[in-house]
C-alpha cells in the first residue's frame, strides 16, 4: 500500500511547479502540512486534468493556505461527534445505528473533511482491546440494527482485519446491516482486490457501501472497474457527495456526477451541505446558494439519480433534509400549493376541473363500484380461459 501513496514530508511544500502554489509561500504550505496531514494517491493524481489551481480533483486534495484561516462560524466539533462518543471507536447518535471508527487514516486526506482535525497518521487508531470493547458495546445493545464503519477510511484496513470485524458483527443477531463509508474505490481503486471482494461476497448480511465522490472526473477506468467488482461481490452501492465551492457548486457538474454514479450502479444517496469545520470556510456556500443549485439540478435528474440534500445539525442533533419544500399549505385555504420542477405552481387537490377529467366519457365517471367490480370479474374470467 505504502508505495502506492505519495505522502508529503512535513517540511516540504506538496508541489511547487504551479502558479497557485508559487503564489503561496512554502512556509505557508508547511504550516498547513504541520497542522493537517496531506496525502494523495497516484490514482487520484492521474485524474487531475487541468491547472491544479482550478482542477476539481486537485482542489480536493492539495493543501491551501486558506486552511489556516479560522472563520467566526467554524466549530471544533462541527457535527457533535464528541458528545455522542459512547466509548472509544463508537459514536452513537441514533437509537438503531452506530458509527464504528476502527481507523483514523485514509488513502487521501480531503481538505474539506469534517474530521480533518481527528484523522491522519498522528491520530489514534483503536487498539485491539478498544476494538473488542467496541464490538462488545454493539453486542450488548439490542437496538443496534445497523453498524456503519467510517473514517478514517475503513477499506484501508487489511483484508484480514476487515474479515475479522465482519465475522464478529455477523455473529451478533440483532445487527442486520453493515455499511462502509469510503473514498477508496475512486481514490485508490487498486485496493479493491479480488481477495477483498471474496470476503465481502462471503458475508451473510447485507453489505452497503457508500462511495464518496464529488466530481465525475474521479471516475477513472480503474475506479469504474473497482466499483463494478464491489457490485459483483453483492454489495449495495450508495453514493454520497459534499457540495463544495469551486469544485461542484453548479447544477450541471452535479448532474454529471450523479448520472455517472447511476451508470456505475451507485444509487445517489446524500448531497451534504458542507459542515462548519475549522479551516474549510473556502469550500462553503450559503444554504440559500445550495438550495438554488439543488433545485436547478433536480429539475433535470431522474428520481434514481437524485440524492437528498442534507445538513448535519451542529451539536450532534443529526441530519435533516434541507431541500426547499415543493408543497406549501396556505393557512387561509383548505388546499396546498405545489411547485412543479419547471417553475409552475398548482393547487392540490386541484381547485379547477382538470382538462383530462372533463374529457373522460361520462359513463366512466358515473360508473358505480358494483359495475366496476362486475366488469373486472368478467375480465379475470376471460383471462383464465385464454
Ligand atoms: S476519505 Fe473521508 S474521512 Fe478521509 S479525509 Fe476524505 S472525507 Fe475525511
């Protein structure tokens, strides 16, 4: 694994051949790398196509002095992980599911990550005893229906270790679903080996894999092959993305990303509004901008390609859907106003007779229940003898 990953030395700038990085001093970049780990895979580098100052893959991974800026809205613990940590490695926010954080390292370090302060080689990975305690915690709470292995990136663990965790979770009767959140299929597709797929396909419980990708460009040929291998291994594939300024903050880029996911058998699940993580304000948009982009995007996308637009409430209160409601109740009326995807507004139920109802033959509109039933029975009878 190590020779596949290019990792910066703390005292060196990541790259120095580009205007973008030349405009920042190497001292600035060193300060970023001293505070937050920097790591990018060869596979991710190969998906960078243009100038790194604007390339949507490069901007996700290359350090930026803007990370040293702390905005007044930034929070230490943006989604309340700490308050919901039951024991080391277990975040228990919802009654029927837990996050199991077995590792705190990733194949790549995304500059916008909401756990950026808590991941990297310097962050503590669970000891074997802590991992056993975490599994025991899950075993002892019969409400836990789903276990979500998240990050750090769980697929960075050795296949042997993953197999051991899977076996232990499969042994717990009340755990019905095992979910992984990962960036590896797009960031380090070689890691999706036949050996790993064999372990996943041998699982007796449903394995869901939420693949994190923020731009269509990340779907290299290798990435698509690795996703196909996971699908062939019987995993259910979900897609998640973060709405990021200058990377995917327009409807057509998101449209292409979510279509690409569906074409690769990934069902888009969540589009996350960016969290208030320290050092990430340069990636953030306002909720209003996000809603405008999301509204425009969903106008063109089929239902199977449309994720929900989600906000994680600071303080650990959970995720909510923040897409603009398309239905409104006027308190002075006994009907709703509904917006269609083309900007039209209608009442529900319709307050005017609809043209297609008016056009129906009167005998159909006036048919009583008994005659409908009689006619249906005759049809059933006819079909049986055909
Ligand atoms: S792979 Fe996931 S956990 Fe790791 S840095 Fe990226 S977003 Fe954060």
